């Protein structure tokens, strides 16, 4: 009997699967074993995630609905069905968000940390806030009258404002707005009492609408479609068209309105008349709007004792000495696991090359580098010193477009050769190559990573960095840069594998090879998302053949595990904790190389619409290191969730006395390795927590 592996019944919807991921984030905010500000951090992450989901995914579904598209994916759910399910889930989850917030605030009050509206403050606190209002806020905000001669203004994406119902001296009802610009703080402070800015502006609104009596008011927030549509083929100047696209982002279709519970109904009618939103897209809250801005409180240094202890990444051999980082790489390949092992060697790799008079060329890709990037600054210095600096700055990196434009222009002004992307594709690969003169010969060094060249996110994302001087890797790196800077053929790399053409066939080939071993086969894939139907069908075939398949998928998973005769041999897990799990690691027990790291997730966008790199790790001790990390994560009984065939996730509970929290174990282990006596000069140890790991 043949099984139809394309049946919609075998796939979860990607949007609804993403919502399950955000639910797991919210579960961290509910976890009473965590310190209160750690829980608040996850509320902030939940809110920021939801903003982006609405701006991109919900906006996309609405556009499909408007275009009368009936089916959008292999699960065959229509845009209408997806939108209804999304609204139902988020409206239901809103109560959990509010109760979690209240519980966190109750815990914080025990530490004298509060959030209070202006009217709730003591007279002394009110004096402090009033002074700040008139000194810092009153000169910046503007009253906006809405009537026949004053049209309702355009509200940018994620605009935050107050809507007011007012009465003049003759008893006439009028309406007005007060925008609250993003440059203003979300909360004003009187000690550790945080005062929402909207409550202060509301209290003093009479100073802005003098002669009018306030009848009702409400803070509100709007969300727009923020996906950029760039017609690259028609662009004479790609930078110019990107800048226009960024301006257009604030003119996208309105898709969500957030209000406070108990708002005056006539104000709701006033807003919805002008904004023209579906009632399902209106959300009423009993807690401050814009959860993402809770970072204002979470990031307060004086309250750091109310979060999990900050871990200081360590530098282990061979990079722990103040010697030449390039000499260390020449002696051995190095694989770092961030943030436990510091990202500093990656930064030094670029900085030291920039200073070295023997450096001839520096080439790298940049996707998300951050606001104050030491790496880009080093590249600028290198270019000014006359070195050949070639940088691909991906201008299409969503929500980093503006920052990347800034750095691209700065690099070009310094004399670097800057590529602004590849037509029709995003360059998501993370690779840097340095070429130096050593005597009469040239020596090349390559770094390939699973994460961005961003020192800030490297402290909160887990990722892998690989350094090598191997000739075959550097030969492929050179060909890669020739491809993106010119018109070179990129289809014939010898060691590295590139998408959009070759990573998916390579992965499927390795899955099929493992299938030939039937019950002896073992596949472990760790990624952020698994959506690609061809990969999923190959994994189903592996399970049917008897192979054991272990998947560690942090976010979206369209594969359904545990289906009789199809996916009984597949287990899907998600790890949510202190660090954002970000590396892509692909392990095949019987492959010649066993372990691969990649920039690519298992999604069509990564495998067929982006330039990505899949890198084999061949050194036995580095392969062992990766296997032990995977083994540790597959035994975690604190942060690991298991996906059921119903689509629900169940948190793994500890069955014995020992709590296995892979984040804490790795912190502890790397710290102990770092603190060993320097006299011992231990080898670069990769054996992690022997008592926990199954070798």
C-alpha cells in the first residue's frame, strides 16, 4: 500500500505552528521558578515577536485574502481559515499575558519595583514626574485637532498615541490626538516606580488643548503591513529603491489596533471610522500597551539581581593566550560554541587582520551587524589603510535595512568594495576570508558561522563559529566571493555546499543514504524552523524505513511526528530558555562527514530563495564536540518541549533527581574549563558533562 506523503493531513500550518512557538515563550513568563525580571523579559520577547508576526505574516495573509487566493501551503488551509485561527489563538492567549503580567508585578512589588499611573503617585513622586514632563516631553509632543479642516493624520507603523474626546465651552464635542514619538521614553521614573508616559501625557492633556474639557481618552497603537516589496529587476539604483521601500513601510495597510479595556465606545467608533479595521483586529488590554518596551525595566542595571545571573563568555585554548590568533588557527581548526565561548576571537580575527601590514585582502558577508559594530569599524580602517576590502552588505535583511544602508555607505566612502546583495536572492551566508602574505607565499584563513557578525546578539544567541586554514575550504571561499562579486559559476564548489541550488539536494541525498541503513540509521537535525515539504517527505521516508530521527526545532515545525506507519520514529523537540537557540546543525550517523553546520534553516526561503552555506566539520574532536552538545540537549529535562501529533507541545519533566538544564550545564562546564590552572595548559576540551551525556 503506497502512502501519499503530500496529503495535507501530514502537515501543520506554518503560521499556527509559529504561534505555538510564541506560546512556549509566554510559558517562560509564567514560570514562577524564574526571577521576576527574567519572566518580564520573556513577556517583552513575546510582544516583540507578535508585532513582527502581525507586520509580516498576518499582513501577508490579508493580502492573499484580498487577492482571493484560496490555498497558501501544503497544509491547504485558506487565508481566511488561518486568519480566524490566528485571531482566536491570540485573543484567548491575551488573558494569559495579562495574568502573567499581574503576577510578575506582584513579585516585583516585594522588591519595591512598581508600575503606576500618574494619578496613583505620591505628591513627591508627582512633582518629580511633572518637572520631567514640562522639561523633556511638553516641548516635543503636539496636539492634533481632528475636524473638517484638520484631517485625521497618517499614523506610521507601530505608532503610539492618545485619542481624546473633548468638549468646548459651547458644549460641542470634538476629537483630538496626541502622538507619543518613539524618541521619548516608554516609562518615566521616580526611583524604581515606572510611570507609563501615556498616563502623564493624558493627565496634562489640558495644557495641550487649552480651553477644552476632556470627556474621555485612551492610548492606542497601530500596526501596519511592514513587508517590503522591491522590484529589483527594474531598479537602476538599488540603494535608492531600498530607501523608497523603507519610506513605504510606514504607508502599509493597517492590520491591528490595540486599545485599553473600558475605553469610551464613541472613541472606539472615532478611531475605527478613520482606520477602517476589522473588529477582529482590535485588541483590548488591561495592561500597558507595547509589551516590547518592558525592556526599559528589564535592562535597568540596578535591578540586575532580579534576572538570571549574567554569564561572562569565556576564551579557551587555543585563543586564551594573547598570541597571534592567526598562528593559532594555522595549528588547528577551531570550533566555538557561543555564547559559552566568547565571540571575541571572531572580532579579533577581523581587527587583527585590519592592523597587520601583511594582510592583503579581507572579504566577508554582513547580514545583521548591529548599531555600533566593531567589525565594520575594523573593515573601514582596513580599507583606509589600503587593504583590499570586499564586503557584501545584505540590504534586504528585514528590519535591519536602514542600519545596513548606513554601514554600506560608510564602507564605500572608506574605499571598500561594497556589494549590495545579489539580484533575486538574499545572501544569508556567514563567511569571512583573510588572505595574508607569509614570506613568498600567500596564506588564507576562513571563518564560517551559523549566526550573524554581531557581538551583541552573540551573548544571547547560541551559535557556532568555525575557523580553518584548510586549502579546500579556502579554495571554495574564494570561489564563493568571486560568484557574489562577479558572474562566476557557483555550482561547482568542492567542499562547501551552497543554496539556492545544492543544499536541499545534498540534505535529501544524505537522508536517503541514511535510509539505506534502515533501523540502524540515525538523523539529528537542529534548526530554527522545519517547513520545506521535500525535506519533510524525505524524513517521513526515513521513519517508514525504520531510521531514528531526532529533530530539535526551536520554532516552526510543519512535520507531524508520531503518525502510525509514517512518523512513529520521529521525535520533535523545542528548547526555550535563557539563550535563543540559533545554530543549524545537521548530523547523519553514516555519512562520511557525520556533522555539518549551516546558515540555512529547513525552509523554502533558505533552501531555494537565499544564498546559504552548508559546512562539513571533519576533525574528529570537533565532530565529538558537536555530538555531545546534541546529546546534552536531547537529555534536557528543564528547557525541552516535545511536539505531539496533535500539534500541542508538552514540556519534558525530570524523571530523576537531577535537573538537566543544558544552558546552565554548559555555562558551568566552560567556566570550569576556563578556571583550570594555566600551568596545566589543558588541551582544547570538548567532552561535556560526562555524567549527563550518553556517548
